[in-house]
């Protein structure tokens, strides 16, 4: 469960899981640079807020920032007081994931705050990696710059001086995924 405030970089369509499963969350920030994603994101944010109201729970405010997370982190709103940062399928697409994670650590999370991610990651087998390398040009072109072979877990672990870093799960298959939690000291 997430506590009081959460910054999410996930697509807010998935934000409903935070709304349903985390009744104490009262503020969510979504940063999205792609203008074509914004209408869907804003509609999902409004649905999440309405769902909370209808359920009679704590008021929920979802702020949709049009721009990169890095741009949002440069504003005063990134108060260093957020309890959690949830990243779902975004670090594959940002220009410099380690820089973004370091900024989230330094500028958004409070001490003891948690960064949690679920991302698709580089495969372990050499053949699989070669297939991904061949697919990458077209994949990136049609996937808004998405990178298939990032070592996201180690990128996050080494991006900041975390108090702890815990792998939550690693899934194989055609597109391997990993999830982990890092806690700020
Ligand atoms: C692979 S898509 C996934 C979208 C969404 N998380 C989902 O699961 O449907 C990657 C998303 O990351 C966004 N993105 C890329 N760079 C970003 C950045 N610097 N800050 C915030 N979002 C970014 C893209 O615009 C895109 O919406």
C-alpha cells in the first residue's frame, strides 16, 4: 500500500489500481511529454478522481503535467516530500533513465520514500539480445523511442545512494520484465 502522496510516471489508465488498492493516496502527479497521450491520460485521471469520490473515500487530486518528468522535477512542485514514485513502463523510453532516477531521488522523494518500478528489460541470453538488437530500429521508430535492451534494475540501483534496493520479481518470456523497490535513506 502507498501512503499519503505518490508521484506516478505511469500512464494514468493504470492509476486506477492505485485508486482502488491504495485508499490513503490523496495526490498523484503524472508527467507525460507526448501530446497524443494527453487526452487519454486526462480522461483516465478524471475517471480515477470520480471513482474515489463515488466510493466515498478521501479526496484525490491527480495533476497531469504536460512535459517530461525531468521538466516537472525542475519546478517548485517537486517538493522533496513525496512518499512514493511509481514507474510503469517509462524508463524504457526516457532519454537518460539514470539521470531521471537520480532527480526523483534528490528532488521528489522524502527520506524513507520509495521508488517502485515495473519495466521490460534486457534479456539474459545472447541470442535473445541479438534478436532484440535487430528489432530495435523499427521498434524504436514505432514505439516512441522505446529501448528493448536496458539494464533497468542495475541502472536504478546505481543511480542514487539508496538505503535499500529489493528485486520484487523478474519475468522471462519473449519480452522479459523486472520490478524492484528502492528506499531513500
Ligand atoms: C512505452 S510508453 C508506456 C506508456 C504507459 N506507461 C503505458 O504503460 O501504457 C512510454 C511512455 O513514457 C513517456 N515518456 C518518455 N520520456 C519521458 C519522460 N522524460 N518523462 C515522462 N514520461 C516520458 C512516453 O511519452 C510514453 O508515454
